[in-house]
């Protein structure tokens, strides 16, 4: 009976605090899934676009279509990376990655560096 209540407990925790104990057992995996979903949401439903995606010669950010296309390409690239980590985790080397999937340390560092650089732009 106790194990049957865990899904209810975890659902309650997610509703009341945004994450469950179960999510924190593998927080890196949980965050990767959240980041991937968030980035895809912006591509599919977002209406704002940060000025960092403007052309250098477009100081008034008038070419919105260009900005959206540039943003979407980056967001989809990193969404795919975070999804791969969420699904397959850490790849110890290229051979491991080929056999089991996942991201290498270099890829993880790149994705997190990009995320930290753009963190303040995640609004809509």
C-alpha cells in the first residue's frame, strides 16, 4: 500500500512546491528535461524575442522574423541536447556516446555555458 501512495505524494509535492522528492533523486536529469521543454515551449508558443538575436546593424530590432528564426534555431539545438541528456545521461566518451547515447562533458559544458549566458532572456 505504501508504494501505491508514492505517485500521489510526488504529484502533491509537484503541485505545492514545483518538484518532488523523486525529481531531486536525479536533479540533473530533471533540470535537463525542464530546460528542453521550456526551450521548445518558446519556439512553439513564445511571442517575445530577446534583442540579443538582432542583427548587429539592426539596433532598433526591426527585423523580428530574422530574430525569431535565429532564436528558434538556437533553442531547438539546445533543446535537443538537453533532451538527449534527459533521456540518456552522461556519455563517458565518444565510444560510450555511440553505443548508449548521452552527452559528453564537452557537450554538457557547452549547453550549460550557453544556458547561463542566455538565462536572463527567458521571459515572454
